[in-house]
C-alpha cells in the first residue's frame, strides 16, 4: 500500500468505528460507546500520523502520545480528552473494570463522550483533507 492507501484504510475503519459508537448509543450499550469512540479516534489519529509523516504510526493505544508524535498541537482540553479515552480503552480490556464502568457510564455520560468524540473527530479529519 502506498501512503494514501494507508491513510484511506485507517479513515475507513475509523468511520466504521464512529458509526458503531453511534449504534451502541442507540442500543443502550454505553460502555461500548466509549470503547468505540476511543477506537475511532485512535484510527483517525493514525491516519493523520501517516498523512503527516509518511511513516507507520507508533504501536500504542495512547492517543495523546500518537497525536503529539505527529508534531501537531492541540488544546489542553483536547489532550485531556484523548487521555481520558485512552484510560477507558485500557479499563475496558479488563473484566474487573467493566462492571464498575458500566455503572458510571449512563446515557448522559455516553452522550457527552460521543458528542466530544464527534467534535474531535471532525477537527482531526479537517487536518487530513
């Protein structure tokens, strides 16, 4: 794959993950809304990284780290959100956290994550186009 094909690959699966987050919201699976938000942002950041550097992105799920390695700057609020999504990704991977998280992630909280993800996603996408 050439550089553009790699970028398109990451964008396609990122779009799919964001749509899945929306579907999880409407089905009431709020824990998975946040997980899929993290996945969507991770993949669009990886597309952005390839777009900017032409290199493969770091093999990590740390969103702020990958973003910062791209050389771009973001507001502290955005970096905080990236770190929060990263923390949810890690916690979602371990069963003991799932029951605790599912009590914290209600419909309103999931809506907030989804809304902020959509805003960050749109901004990141504008950096690629």
